């Protein structure tokens, strides 16, 4: 009589993730199967992931076409532990990160011009596919950047969004070493902007609300601190000769509008802070002095790599608070409260 043999199915490795089940819902920490990388992809064993204000797109479902459940996170740092077919530029064991730029189509007009940041079909981790609020993450190779050994996982994570946004904006601002550059808002983004501006050799005017921020601004590298509660910031900047560039990181259109008259001839207001109300400016304010206003978004993986390498070389570091993955909801709430000092990072 034949013996019936039952072969047990191999167990599938599992991992913890913090996901949003539907728009507006609270975070839920659940287990999922660890994914395998497909062709042209790598799998990253996540060590740290920054909690960014842009994660609100996933949390609240305000990005068109997002599918649920979805795992947020686009400031990801970890170790590559598997590579998919056709991947030769990355090896198992390498440190790697993934920022806001999660891939581009390579075929649209912007990509044909090398302007990958403005790809019409830009992919964003945590929105287009699952991001870094999980123990293992799969990402396309065109989104992956190398992380220098002299940066810790926690330090490197915020540099892949907040860091690259300020770094790229400043280096393309048109300002030269020795020029006066203003940084408005000394928070999660602005505290990095002050550091980068200082290391670029600018005379840095930190602009914030309240005298209590002055000491921190000076510690970060500001030459002067302007308290908007007691001083007209535009007049103060003009007394210093006018700002060649002002990096507007505070999400206040009113504050941005009040800074335009502080620009020097050919000066530029660079908008990073996201606000829903309009910036108010008269044509004459721009015409006299040939001033301009420019928006800027997070950079490409090439810019992200430049950012982390520059930070490692010069000592620029984010100020962070850390939470374990299991407390993703608490970490997100802390970030949204505006009380964090200054970036919130999940650790695995």
C-alpha cells in the first residue's frame, strides 16, 4: 500500500510594518510577508526612517491615485540584503538610502532633458509604493543612494528629504560665499538650512519668531538672528545690505510676503515651506531690483548623494528625536504637533 507523504510548505519570513489602512485612518502595526525584489529592484533592511510632514499625503489620502493599505516613509536608510535580476551596481551588505525621488519614467520631456526631478510620472516612496515604515523595503535602483559610513542611520535619514531640499536650493540660489543669505523658519527644515548656508560660506541671517531661538540659531551657524516679533525682518536685512537669497522654510505665505523687500538687487526668495494661501507681491517689488520668487522641491538621488557626502564632510547634522517602529502613530503626531526638536526618526 502506497504511503501518502505530506510536504510542509516552507514558512514565509515575516516583518513588522506601520501602515495606513485607508485615508484618514490611524496607523496600524501589522505583520506582512517580507517582499522579494523584482527585476531592477533591491531590498533594503531598514535601519531608520524619517517622519516627514509630506507623509500627510499618505495619512490623509490627499495625493491623487494613492492605493491602500499603504506604508508611508521616504527618508529611508538601511542595508541592502537582496538584489533583483539585472541589478549589478548594488551588492548585498551595502549601506543605502531612498529619499522623496522614488523613480522616474525616463521617457517624458523633462526626463529627456535630464530634469528627472520634474518627471511627469515621478514615483514617491510611501505614495507610489510602500515606503520605509517597515523592517524591509523594496525599491527601484534608480531611487537608491549610497550612504557614507561616517553618518549614522538616524542622522542620514532626514538628509534624504529635508536635507537635500535645503542643500540643493542654496547651491543653486546664485549666492556666492560672503553674500548675505536669510533662512526663514528655524525648524525641521530651517535648522538644516542654516547649517548648510554656513558651510557654503554665506553670511547667514536666521529669521524666526521669539528671542528664545537666537542662541540655537547662532549655535547652528547664523551670523545674526532676526526676531520677527520685535523687528521688521525686511528692514533688518536691508540694513545688512540686503539678502542675495532668502530660503523660506516656514509654512506661512504672510511671512514670505513680508520678506520680499529684504532682498538685494537680483535677490531671490526661494520657497520651500508649503502653505495654501497666496504670497502677496506687487510687480514693482520684483521689477525694482530685478528680484525673483522661485519654488523648489526635493532633489534627485544624485543630489541626495551630494547632500549626504557634503554633510559627512562638513559636520552638518540634523537634530532628531527617535521612536521605535511600533510607535509610528505617536511619532507622526509628535511631528505634526510642531513641537519636535527637530526631525522625528523611526528606528527598527
